[in-house]
């Protein structure tokens, strides 16, 4: 999910566009193929969901939007973002509390 590179850190994300609100939704998958699951309010039309993901990640990780670059998955739910200038420990620390919070209180199934 998080990999260090020469330019910064890459973050694997699984997007869920069209959600009621943009928020962390937990972890998708396991092991090396695990992705950070993010529910996105914006629809997947004309790059709006990608823009919303970049804005959300920038706010969550306290990074400028211009330092978050979509590397792959422009039209796919599975995406990889480059967090230019970021380091793995900082990203893990920023995500740790949010991931624990989102998995401790999963959305309730109305059925």
C-alpha cells in the first residue's frame, strides 16, 4: 500500500466514487496488494473523482495538492498516487489513526 521511492512515497488507493461523503473506508485486500479504500463523493466523470481524491489526500496528509500526482489508474478504481517529497514514516503515522478509526466503526448494513 505504501512504498518509498526516490521521489517520495507511492500510495495504492481503491476508490469508491459516488459515496455520500468522501472518507476513509478501510483497507481493500491484503499483503502486498492491499490498498487504502476511500469513499469519494464526486462522480467518476471528467476526472472529478480523481480531483476529489487528491484534495482529500492533501488534507489528510497535510501536503500541498501539487505534490500529489496520480501515477496510474486514471479511469480505474485502483489507483497509485505519488506523494512527492513525503517519507514512509510520516505517511504511516498520518494514516494510522484514520485507518484504525474507520475500521473500528464500519458502516452499518441497513438489512
